[in-house]
């Protein structure tokens, strides 16, 4: 309080005049840094989405390849089982051999069904990565250019072991 009892004091403020230019420059630099950070975050998000889509696409391609191989193996085992049944009917083999062929055919058919399920899961994963419903993805023609030369993805433990051996 001053001598008259007033809570107000008179004075001149030089803060704005002395530090205004430096403060504005610092605020502009901070805004530029925030804008650069936003651009980098957007680029990182784009890269993560692209990687997730590419990984899902690769998984679908290899699941389809495995399913085709499993279907071919099941068809082959079916032909073997039919041939064994024909041989059994002629009395050329024992019933145990025909039963083993039938069991091998049943196992090959089970593997083919599992591979078909894996294709369905891979399609759903790709649809999720792209952001489309699975029904829409089924109507699209997917191209796997360049994936035929790629290696099948390894399980994480094998991938680590391979990296440790190759990159010493």
C-alpha cells in the first residue's frame, strides 16, 4: 500500500517491449516444432498401416498357396485310397493296407480343411487391415504381384534364429 492507503501503485511496464519479440519468435518455433511432429506422426501412422496391410496380404497369399497344396495332396491321397480299395476288392491287398490309405486320405482332407480355414482368417485379417468389410473384400480381385518370389513368413522363434545365424 502506498502512503495514502490506496492498493494501487503507479509504474511503467517494460516487459512487453523488452521480451515481446523474443517471445513471439519462441512461440513461432514451438508452433513449427509441433507442426513437424504432426507430420512425422502422420507419416509413422501411414507406414504402420501400410506394413500391416502388406503383412496381411502376404499372409493371405501364402495361406492360399498352402490351401492349394493341401487340396492337391488330399486329391492325391483320395486317388491312392480309391486304388487301394480297388486292389482290396480284387483281393490283392489286406484290409489293413486299405484302411491305412483311407486314414491317410482322411488326414489329408482334414489338413485341406484347416488350410481353407486359414485362408478365411487371412482374408478377414486383410479386410480388417484395409478397413473394409469381409464381404466387400470378397468382391475385389486381389493381385499378388511380386509375392510369388517372396519367402513364406517364419514363426517368430525361427525368424530370430535365422537372423542370429545370418547376421552375426
